[in-house]
C-alpha cells in the first residue's frame, strides 16, 4: 500500500477512536458531574474542575485540606498515643501521689494521736506529781504547824510549870512543911506543937507568925502522898524531933537547900495526910538549931525580905 493509504487508514482509525472516546467521555463527564463529590479529589479530574462547574483552586484547596486531615490523623496517631501514655502515667502518678499523701496524712494523724496520748499521760503524771507535791507541802506545813503548836504548848507548859513552881502552888509543894506534932519554941520560951500555933504568935528569934495553914499531903484520886517526910535530930530540944517534907528549904552552911539534901536528914517510912506550915514576917521558921523557910520562901508579900540564895538553890 502506498503511504497515502496508510495515512488515511490511520486517520480513519484515530477519528473513530476519537469519536468513541468523545462519546465515552461525554457519558463519563455527565456521570462524574452527577457524582462530583466522589471524584472531586481525583488527580485526573482536579485540573478540570471548572468543566464541572467548580472553581479549580477552591476545589484543590478543599481536597488538599481533606487529604491533609485524613493523613494527619494517621500522622498524629503515635503522638496522640504517646500523649495518652503520658496522661495515663500522669494519672497513675497522681493516684500514687494522692496515695502517698493519704498515707502521710494517716501517719501524721497516728503520730499526732500517739504523741497526744503520750503528752496526755505525761501531763496527767505531771499534774498528779504536782498534786502530790502540793499535798506533801500542805502536809509538811500542817506538820510544821502542829510541831510549832506543840513547841508553843510545850514552852507554855514549861513556863506554866515555872510559874506554878514559883507561885503559890509551887510554894505549896515546896512548903508542905511539918508534921503537925513537930514542936517549936516561942519567944516566951514555951514549947508547943506547930499545929497549936496561932497567927500573931512570936517565935523564939522574934519572927511574927502571919498565918498558919493545914495542907493536905495526899492526892484527891489516888490518895497517894504528895511528899515524903524526913527527920532531923533536934539537939536543942530533947524528944522533939523535927519531921518535915522532903522538898522544904532548910539553911545549911549559909545557904538554903532542900531537906532531903541535908546531911543530917533521914527518910521516914511513915507519912501523914496533913502537914502544917507557917508564914512569918522574915519568911524563916527557927526550930532547934535549924532555920527553915516559910510557905512563901521565894518571897511574894510586898513587905517581905528577899532571899536570893533561896531562889538560886531552891
């Protein structure tokens, strides 16, 4: 065949193919236009978007955004997963931290309760100890008060006994004096028993009798004798023994001593319920060779003489 024939044949074939392609494309374009949302992002149709009534740039941007959106979901999935893991770890850490906080809070509460109880125990012990100290102090104060009172009572009793001893009762005890039958010589040379002497009588050395007394020598309840009796020999008067109470004062070597201390005194087994004593102006009672003190031998009357040696010794 000639070249012309070949070219014509090719042209006819191309024309047929083009006609068929145009018809197919026309049918396809109508279908694509009807289903444009499904084909709008197809790379084949994207450059021809204007042929389907769409702006090419707007369609391109929309497809790009949609593709990027779909792609970014897959691209960001590892990051999202990592962030999710970090969030999970953070949540677990927060839970662990809250657990630690709760444990610390429980420990703090337990320690507070424990130390509170210990403090309460020590505080109670301290309070009891303080109360015990106060009680001991109060007891010591009371004991000191009792002891002070006892000492003052003892001092008062001592002073009372001293006053009693120096006063009339003491004088009485020291001056229970003589057995009623003891004989004494008067200034008129009469020898009479001491129980028969009257106030106003004058003794042998001029002593004036102010008073005579009968003194009970026994206690009221037990009837025991208050004083023992001693005997002194009377060399001046025959058969005129001097019987006197033990504590009575008698002058010996210029000083007054108690009868029982006199070297010539002899203790008697016998005793008497009643004794006789005198009060004289000189507070002395001469019997035989002895000088005795009278009932007021420590000196109580305003007009009496003072006998210092009696006070010192008796």
